[in-house]
C-alpha cells in the first residue's frame, strides 16, 4: 500500500501565512534537515531579489535613495518586506512556535493584499512614468504592461489559494512558495548575466520551485500535486510576451495607458 503523502513532522515548516487552528500544538518537533532546507530556500529567494535589483536600485541606496518617484520606493520597500516576512514565518514554524507563526500570518494575509495592490499600481505607473520622461514610446509601454500584470495575476492566484488552504499546511506552504516565485520574475528579468535570454532566465526563475520538487522527490518519494500544477502554470506564463507584441494588444494597451496619462 502506498504511504500517505501527509507528513505530520513537517506540515508547518513553511506555512507562511495561516490563522489559528484549534488543536494545533504550540510547538512541533521538526527535523533538522527540513529546517535547513526551507530556511536556506527562503534566503536563496531573497538573494535572487537582491542580485536582480542591486545594479538598478539596492546598490545605489548606499549613496542615498535613487532618484525615483515615491511610488517606486514604496513598492520596493513593500517587496522587501514580503521577503522579510517569509523568512520570519519560516523561522517561527521551524522552531515550532506555531501560535506565533499563526498570529504573524493573520497580519501577513493583509500584507499580501498590500503587495498585490501595490504591484498592480506600479504595473500601470511604471510605463506611464517612462513615457512621460520621454524614455519609451506608447507602444513600448503598452508592450511592457502584460509583464508586471502577469506577475500580479500569478501572485494573486497562488496567494489567494494559499489563504483558502491555510488550514491545510502541506498545500498552503507550497502555494506560498509559488506565490513568491511569481514575484521573483521582475528580479530575474534584471539579471544582466542572463543576456536577456528567456531560455536561460526561465530555469533561473523557476529554480526555487525546482528545488522544492527535488526535495519532495528525495525526502517524500513523491512530488506534491500542487507543485506540478504550479510548474505548468508558470511555464505557460511567459506566453504573455507573444501577446504583448501583437497588434491587437498594442491597440488595447495604448488605450488603457492613455487613461493614466
């Protein structure tokens, strides 16, 4: 008989956003390997953000905030706050401090909504600002629009599902990983050493998810279905680049952006 997938020793390791559930102990024993894996994975994703945005933003902060509109600085701060929240939640769960993890998770649900709202705001604000500065044409701005909007659709979908399944930690924690991977696209797109090659950037972008799949395969001897569904969705997502270059979209994008000019 096949062994059930559910593993009680690790079900709360990276349940990064959840609300209190009756009957869950305040401390849970976790294996050292599991603690290390999810903690290192969260640090790895944070490092991806820093590497991607270092040349154009974070590296300039040591000389004072770069000259950017306030909305861009706010967006950057909220983005980093999400990664800090992720690391905090992983640490709390790994130490078995489940009640604290749940309390922080309640605030985290609100914070995730803020990430989504701010991301949608900047998705429109950034191309408009480039056009007004004379850096982009309207067609360039329209072609860019599906990229950040696509990121927010992915994040919102995975995050919303994670909130719905917050009482099922094995599903929830994987959905939270997928939501964070969706946010990493912007950072990976700015990594100059990838030479603007989608074929190279795609595996780099998906690397945290691929590591999670490998971990499942080795430690669980079975990959959770959420990972397979998420992988399929993320692989399909870059097709929006083809949409962005179509004449039909450029006409729509121009009309949409003009309402913000």
